[in-house]
């Protein structure tokens, strides 16, 4: 019998995060499956090492790249390996195939007679200037649009083919056509890196209470402004959060659960009969503030099935 676990936003370029992954038990999860919902690293060698490490600890690893994986950063004087982020994306899929990491649907047995499908959805965010009705963007009184654009590193490190006939979010959405048109004979757990719907972004009362509990475990008092979730008021995350198209594909699949990451704030809630789970490792400073609720309790990836 396999249990299914979820994690995202490992950001292993940070030494403490890499140690967190390396310190996961080598025996506890040997019969289990882990969903890694993106943002591991932009370094291909490190990506191979970390996914390979998880493959040794878990029976199966399911993975989609996040935005950080598609960054093109080269040292001064070195010739770039990739012309653009799409080329790098396809090379990441080849890497995963070569080490036995799943980027295609996987059927998992969790009892002798019950099965579940894990279906990846490649994705990106839609900015309001690209397609307003597909964007999760909601304007905010105190936001600074130019600050947000400059602060968002994808605007500096992602390179798109010229021309790219569609927006990045449409490009990745189109890659899912076969997966979402397949008829699955068991319940479906889908997963993406990006956020599929706006109402997953604001913290609910339940989320705020869980953050309070996480902070108590860490010996901390209440946040001064809990609803801000530690964010910079000038930066509007909804510009880069995700897109409505992901939610449409979740509904077309008939998913019973969807795992996502990206926003570095954990969620576990129901909307319209679908359970949405985000369990991000995030940055050490966020964990130290108790903003990533559940990490102190779970002490590892989150079990989501059964």
C-alpha cells in the first residue's frame, strides 16, 4: 500500500533547505509516492541531484517545474546553454525521464483494490495585460506596479522565444491537452506549480488560526498584521500567482484533489467538491515566522492520500 505525500517550493539553493531534503528518512517513505509541485532550483545539476535523492527515498516521484526552474542565469564570460526558457523546460523533462521521475500521469495503488491517478498540469501565470479574464490579478490600493515588476525575478531571468505566438500560460496549458482529455478509471489527483483560483490566495480564518498555532509551537506571539501574511504591501502577488485556465483544466479532469505551490503560504481547503492542498517548504525566514503552517507539525512532506 502506497501513501501519497506532497511538497513544493523546496528552493534547495538555500543550504538549510537542501539539508531539509537530505535529512528526510531513507526508510520511512520507501513504499510511498511524493508529488513535488515545482520550484526546486534553477541549477540543472542540483535539480538532478535533489530529484535523484528523493527517488532513493520514495518509491515514485511526480514532478512539474516551477518558474524558478526556467530561470536562465549564467556566470559572466560563460556561453548560455539554453537559448530560452522553453528549451530549458524540455531539457528538464528529458532529465526527469532519464532518472525515473514522473512528469506524465501515474496510476498508484493505495490498497489491493483501490487506485488513484496522479496527473501533472504544466502551467504558468497570466498577467492582467496579457488576458484580464484569465488572470488572478486583483488591484490593491497600496500596490506599486513598477515595484512589483522590478521585484519579480522572472522578469529578469526568464527568456521566451521570439516570437512566442501565445502567452507563456497558454503555451503550457496547451501541453496538457492529452492529459485532460484522457478518461481515467480511478480518482484523479492533479497538481500544478501555480495557483488555480484567486480564493486560495487570501488567508482564511482557518489559515490564520493555523499560523497562530504554528507560531505558538515556535514560541512566538501573534503577528501584528495577520491578514498580510508577512507580505510587502507594495508588491501585489496576484499579478504573478496563476491563472483561471488551471482551474478549468482541473474541472475538465474531474479531480478530487489538486496540489499546488508557488505562493509560499500553505492551504488545505475545499472549493466546489475539490480539495486544494499547498504544502510549501519556502524560505527559512518564512518558516521561522511560522508563516508556513503545518511544517512544524508534519516534520516533512504532507500526507494527502489516503
